[in-house]
C-alpha cells in the first residue's frame, strides 16, 4: 500500500507539544537521553517514535498499519480532551473522562519499555523452561516444551495485540481512582515528560521487593499533562487539588523519569530529587547516571 505511515510515535506529538518552549507542536524540546548521556534539541516530530512500531500482520488483504491509523483517529479525540483540561484547569465529569482514562492507559502500555519488559520476561521463562526440560530428559523423562511451535514467535503482531488488550483492561481500573490536578505555581520550574510518562509509585514505603500495581491501594499514579500541570490519582486517599512548588515539581519529575530512556523538557534546566533527598538539576542527573552505568 502506497503512502503508508512509517514513523510511529509511541508518545503522541500533540502531548509533547505541551512541553516545548512555545507550547506548540513546532516548538523545541530539550532531550536528555539517559542511556547515551547526551542532551540535544528536537521537535515533537523528531522524538519518541520508532519505524513501524505499530505494524501488524493483517493477512494477505489486511492493512498492516491499521493500528497506527486508528491511533491517528483516537489522538484527535484525546488531544481535544487534553486541550480542554489544560485550558480550563479542570478534569471532565462527562464521557470525556473515559476518553482521558483511555489516553492515560495507552500512554502507560504503548511505550517501548513495556514491550521490552514483556520480551525479557518471556525470554527468562523460556530459558528456565528449557533448563528444567533438559534436566528432566536427562532423568529419563519425556517432556514437551510449554512453548508450542506455533506460539513460539512472540512477534510484533502479538505485542501490538497485547498492548491494545492491556490498555482496554487498564482504563476502567484507572477510572476507579480519585484524580486531581496539581498546578505549578508561577515561581516554580517546569515539569518534564518522558518516553514512559505514566508513573506508578508507592504512596508510603513498602518492605520487600514488591512492585506497585495499578490495581493496588497505597499507590500513586502521576501523569504530567503539560509543563505546568499534572494529574495525580489514588485509591484510598482523597487527593486534593493543589498548587505546587519546587519540591513537588521535583517529586513529580523524579517519578516521570524513573523508568525513562529519554526526558523531554521545555528548557535544558529542570529539577528532580536525588537519592540523598536534595533537589538536583540535569548536571547532577547526568553525573548520577554515569556512576550507575560505570
């Protein structure tokens, strides 16, 4: 099929526009790559995309870009809802709230980090299964692989389908939280976003290696909607609408950047919480990343 979309954004351009220097899709972003430890300037069209990221095998007569084209339709609705929230500084209380939850759900699962996590998990399970099967065969047991040949290729089509299923499942769970807006005061620095912008953290520390879950109490979901506005949701605590300062901005930025490969901000400068509890900037973050990677 001619003229197919090939540059697939996993973080939409209309969303990234809210974090540019002039607040438009043609504005400039400061990009910090946490893996390559580099900083550069870019536009929303130039970041947070992969070639054919949403392409599927649609069969001989199917459109391999059907999911990407559907995202284009959904994003028209989502951008309208987001624009209304930003301009009115108010969350919707009608059907648009469901659209907003679906947008957040896809933002949570659409990113490469989730696909890579699933791939790593399947590889680990496959390796353990192979080790156990070989050991049993050495004991004289005949054991078939749990990975059937026809299901052994967890290809991109499978990943895209899983992404859609996860988002559709997650959206109603997100809607059960109490959500409020946190608005950055005029004296505080900007929020940034990332290539994994939906953050899930414990509200209070939990002992043991237990990851937080979207359906669990004592968890906070935070989403920067704009460089001056974030959305925060919890289950068991009545979240209050707040005007936030430097400390809260650093807290939200730390959550947004927790699993990020790239950070996107309106200026090269930003704040975040360092491990010792003090507030640092991009220089301190790059230094910390260098130490952790050495």
